[in-house]
């Protein structure tokens, strides 16, 4: 049985719920709820519409003028002193994030299906680390593959997704999420402040609330999955044609969960990031926020039992306030994919992933502490120590395009080791594939050729033994015309 991906679900909680949950409950209402609950995080107590306290306010005193009396020579009117209004406090100001230290949250998605009453314990199908810098107003989201083979503290080596179930079943202090957080800390060197664990009911509920008309995504290749896991433990067939299209919650879930592509989990992670960005746009528009606020009490009740956290309501509202201040361009996404792992087989025949420790350090820096504004000259300086070898492949039906690209690069001081053709040219746009972790060379080439950063991707097709492959498409002809 395949287990669904959870990067999209977890990210939705951060980018959607954390930017709108403050509106769901209401700042003043949330304060009362937090007080009533004693600020004990663990698992939120469901609220009902009737249980929400009714806000009350006391009007400021109004000056009452005395009844006028006729003036006489001996009568002097008593001066009237206007009453000073009682100062009011902006409720939102009570939930400003006032800690300058970086805040890091571990988000865990579990394959729990309430419809079939599963008891657990559950493996985490996806882990994602969310780190927010309150001073720089930046955020980074890093997804960790479930098949990463690691040492789990107090247990033998295993897949990282087993940490949650081991922690829950063994009575580990803090349970599964605490063990998962400690595992991440030891593997990646990232200290975790809090955790949030959810099941997939959260995803469909939030999507139906903030985007009842659906969410637009752009499918890059045909996806045909005859064995997609359904709500129980059977399978159904799902299919997506290439092109931009609006998907409802159910089909958006299928699009983000399916693994029926050549890149499997790595392709799925890329689609999940696409879904996250599309959903964030939906919740930030006027209609999305309005839908969220209008259905707040119902939504709160529907999500009860679908998530578990050691954050207090106060902390969630403060985090929501902080996240809303972060510009779109300052939220950085990353994933530990085949650029940062090696494929391996255990003694028992299990296919797992081994972390490339040196390579992943760069990824952590790019996601959590990115260096923005680097010039082409800066990138060249960083790429030179890598001494990367470069191949160019002609992915078009234009004869000699790889050789022309090699000559163009040579004129700019870049040496190309070899040229050739891919096995099946498809005239797709130019991309730069990285095979050995020499990412600065790839970034430099992309900047030199005027390609967007997303055109740099991991190489896993084995078409070259060189460090970098430039797969040139028809669009490269415009670049080659640059003097």
C-alpha cells in the first residue's frame, strides 16, 4: 500500500492556516480561549459556535452638561471639564511577534484516516522544517524525504519516517513528534522549537473553505495513475493532462499525492510546492480571506482531532501575525532530493536514501539563510573553486545548436568538456542539470545565460559523467544572439 505525500498538507497549515487562523478565531476571542484553556498546547479542544465568547465593550464616559441657570451678578458658571475617553488597545497589537530569535517548527503529516478509525501509531509520511527569521522577515520550508536512512536516537538505524511511530509506541518523552524533532536535530543540525502534526482531513477542509471554486495549477506532463490509493485501502484511477487547469480539493489532493511519474517522490515534492504557492495566493486574496473568516467556527470544529501541537493558541496567533508580514518573494522552498542523497540498498534489501552531508549544508543555507542579490560576478567567484566539468546537449531539431552554445560560452570564459544529443530530444526549454552537487557553477551558468533559477535542477538521467549538463532548447537561440 502506498502512503500519500504530505508536504502540501503541512505547508498549507503554515502558509494558509497560520496566516488566517488568527482571523478564524479572532484576536479578542482567541485571547479568551487561550485563557480558558490555561494555555496548555498539546491538542486543541474543539470549539462550537455557541462556545465562542461574545465580545463586550464599555463605552467611554460622556460628559454631561449641567442644566443651565440664569446668570446673576453673584453667579459664576462652573467650568465644564470634558471626560477623558478610556484608552483602547488594538487587539492585533496584543499578538505581535516580539522575539527576535529564529523560530523553527517541525511539521509532520501522518496517514491517519478518521473514516476507518485507525488506532496508530503512525509513521510520518512527510516531514517539513519551517524556519522563520523575525528580523529579516524571511521564511524557509525544507521537505525531508521519508526514505532518508538515519540514526534514530535510542533506536537502531531506520527510515526517518519511523521516528514518530517509534516515539509514540515506546513512551518516548514528548511522544513521536519529540523523537522526530530530535532526529532532525541530530541529522541536519537544526534545533526545533515546536511541532505540529496533522492528518490529511486538514487539506480538503481548508481548500474547500478558502477556494471553493478550485485552485489553478499547471500540469507539466501527463499523469496517469491507475493505482491511486482511495479514502479506504483500495485504489482508483486518476489522470491529468498537461496544461494549466483549475482543480477542486479532491483532485488537487490527487495531483499532489500521486507518485505515477518517472521521478516519483522527487517529482511529487515539486508538485506539492506548486500547490503550496497556489494555495497561498488563494488565501491572500480578498475572497479567500473572506471565506476563511466567514466559516471560522465551522472550520475550527471540522479540524478538531485532525491536528496535534505543543504550541499554545497565543503562540499560533503570534506566528500568524509574523507570517503575514513576510513578502512572497522572501519565502524560500527547498527539498532534499536526488541532488543531496545517494540511492542505497540495506542488508535486508530495502531501497533507501543516504544523505550527502557536505552537499546538504549548501541547501540549508539557501533555504534558511539565502544570499539574495548576488551578481553574475559574485556567482562566478563562488563557482571557480568547484572546477566543474560541463557538457552541452542539443534538445532540438536545429543542427549544431550544442556546438554554437559551446562557442558562445567559450567566448565568456566557460570551458565546455563535451557536446552531444540526448536520447530523445523533445524541444523543451533550456535547463541546467546538476549531477555532483556543484550548484554554484550551475547558478552561475543560469545567470550568465539569463535563465530563471528554477531552470537549475538535479540530474538523474545518467546521460553524462560530467558535473553539469546544459540541455539546450529552442529558446537558447535568443541567448546566442546576445553580443
